[in-house]
C-alpha cells in the first residue's frame, strides 16, 4: 500500500517533477536545509511549552541531538523569549499529542492515508487542532497568508484524520511565527577617538579628508571601511529587542473554525491528486526517461524552495540506484512519518 501524506500532496501540487524525485524515486538531500532544521526546532519547542515544559527545557528539547550554527541558536533563543511574552490562549487541557494515524483512502485501492497529529487541545471548551507554523510571509492582519492557510492540504488532512479517529475537531488554533529577515550585520571598527577607519586598498593606509579628519565612509571600491561581523550574541540581543518592540510583526495566533464546505472540497481534491499520480505512473511507460512523465513547474517560487532544482533544471540524467545526483541519497520515500513534517509554508 502506498501512502498519500500531506507532504506528498503538497509536493505534487507544487511541482509534479519534485514529487517524482521525492516520492516515486525517494531522493533525499544528504544535508538537511537550514530552514527545515529551524522550523522543526521551533515546532518541537512550542510543543514542549504546550505540554508544560519551562522555556529553557523547551530550548534544550528542540536542539538536542541536532547540529545548529551559533546564529541559528541565537535566533531560536530570541524568538522563544519573545513568544513567551506574546499574548495567546492558554490550553485548558492537552487531549492528545504525537498521535499517529494510518487510515484507508476510501476512494482509492492503491493509496492509504498516514501522518501524525502533533497536538489536540481544549481552548475555551472547544476541541482544537493546534498548528505551530513558521513562515517567511507577513503574518499581520490582511495578509494573504491566512487565506492560503485555510486551504492547506496538511491542515485539512489532519482534521479529516482526527474526526475519523473520534476527535470532533471544531477549529484550528494557529500559532504562527515569521522567520526573521535580519541577519548579523557588519559593525565598523572605531579608533581610540571613536572615528571609523577607512583604508586605501592600494596602499593599506588610512584615508584622511582634506581637513585632516578621518574619512567615515568608503568613497568607492578602491577604499574599504574596516569592520567586523556582529557576533551571534550581539545579533541575538538585537533580534530580541526588535521582537520586543514589534511582537505582532513576528507572531500571530488565530483560531479558525473548520467549515464543512472547505473540508468537502479538500476530500474531493485529495481523490483527484491520487488519480493524477496514478495517471503519471502510467505515462512513464511511454515517456522514455520516466521523469519526463512528470511535468516541471519552473516558476520562481516553486524552484526557489526545491532541493532538486540544480540537477533538475540542468536535465542531469539520473540512473537509479547507480547514478545519483551529487549531494543526494536514496531514502525512505516517507521519512516525514518518522519525523516532524516541515511546517514552514
């Protein structure tokens, strides 16, 4: 039996060729993307907080056994500190966590449904599916992010699964964090008198003005403003201050009711996705190279987040299992069933 997971549907809708490499072949990047690591860590930290862990313990749980650079750790620490002070509902009770499901897809003999419900909780008497997400989009009111989130196949798949398991989900409790756009910056080096230092690239000497005062900015590319990169600690403190000054820019919580019309539309779409996957498999028999049966979506947004973009757009021939693209391995086609599904949308 083949699994139709939320991640698989998302990949197929984003780009059939991406779906082919990931879920028909099972290609996996050897190195996990930094954005994925951060999203997974944030998700784990918020789940730990919901289960009653202290902030420091949640941070340790989120980072245990994983490799993070110092800037990512500083980002996670600053955001968790900001989240702790952000107004949000307190869960009256956690009903279930890490609830795995394997259910038949009644409209298909070839596919079954699988996934993991991370958290079900009572909020003001209502049973909610709790969804912790990170995004690069704006989370402020009026953002199209919220409209797209309502139709997210992952969310609707989870609602359907929860109800079939006997949990009458009434609404989705979204806790969304915007990933910081700021990065460690360059800090000018100052002399003993507090002046910046500009060096002439050809002579290595300090550039002075006609008045005898030190130049405070490079005039062109023949000069260099001497600077150093902000430390992770300095960057973390600056990010924490920015979050404290405008928390609504970084965080948003919203409870959204589950509408039967939206769920019905999703169930119909899910059936069509299963049929389209089977149709593409049949087309492989006459397509020469099997990947040619799966059309590519070369839109900037599709390729911009695709791990296969480099070899895919170069039409590099892949011979499974003997000739794999550099930086890739063959793995379980559904590794997300043993890991937290990526939550950055």
